[in-house]
């Protein structure tokens, strides 16, 4: 019995698939926040699904999707990751998501990834090296029995960057995201539970600001 070989993806290919720019979605427009199917999806238990209601993902949603990719991303695992993201954001069971018309899933993925893409620093743009950055959360984020509404950031310290590098060293999509989570958590002083509830667009701004201070230079070897 023959098996189709897995196509292993490079990190840059994974990022391109998970958060590719969408010309018609770049501003996070609401055109596809509600996807209505022509025919309902009916599961074995009799549950019917016809309206896929979407919203902006939070950090937890993206982290859970990244975990699905695993250590060695393939075209299959990235597609599974996209299904997981739509499942978590919409609240649909995975079986219903798997029964979606493929074009409907493509539209849903484009919508839910557009928020992060629109918030990230454009390639080639100069980083924001301001002494500090403040993010305001009008509705507040409820976590660990408290409400968090103001996040203040500044240039990371060496020890904070070192902690992030330990996650980056894993070389996985989850590891790179956990590195950014670590930076935002340690610099802001917010608990991780609150970080995971952040809208992905606000988190992307925070992470880009912090990593903007990291200048690449020649690697240091043993003389």
C-alpha cells in the first residue's frame, strides 16, 4: 500500500499560510463575520449548523491552533490548525467544521487571520522605538479575579529576552508564539491568563513593539 509523502513546510511558509495578507480583508472588515451556508450541516445527533458566526480571535485561540501544527509542520497539519482556529472562534464542533464546503472554510480562515495581519508591522517598516507604549482595553479583560484595562510596555530587559529565546529555541510555531507571550507577560506584569484573553490585534501590536528593540547582529562564537 502506497502512502502520499508529507510535504514539510519551512517556518516562513507556515506564517504565510496562517496569516497571509488578504486584500479584501486587510482592514478587518465584517463582510465574512457571518457565513450562511446554502444547505445546513446535520450531524448524527440531529444538530444542524447553517450560520457560521465569526469574531476576532484571542491569543488562546491562536496558541491552540499553533499546538495542532506540532514539531514539523506539513500542509496537512497547517490545514488542521486552520480548522481548529475556526472551531474555537465560531464555537462549532470540529465535525461540523470538517463538513463545511472548502470555500467556506477558506473564507472563514481569511477573516479570522485578517485581524493579526492588519495589526502586524509591515515588512520592511521601521520599528517603534518609543520609550514606552500604552494599550487601552475599553471593556477590560477579566482574569484571576481582576479586571485589566491598561497595559504599559517598555524595552525588554536582557533576562526577559533570554526567557523568550528559550521558547524560540523549540523551533515550532507554538514556540515562537509562546516567546511573544512570555515577552508581553514579563514586561507588562500582566498574568498569563489575561494575556491569553487579549484580542489578537492588540497582542500583535504589543509583541511587535517589544521585538522591535531586538537588532540582529553577527553570531558570537568561541575564539
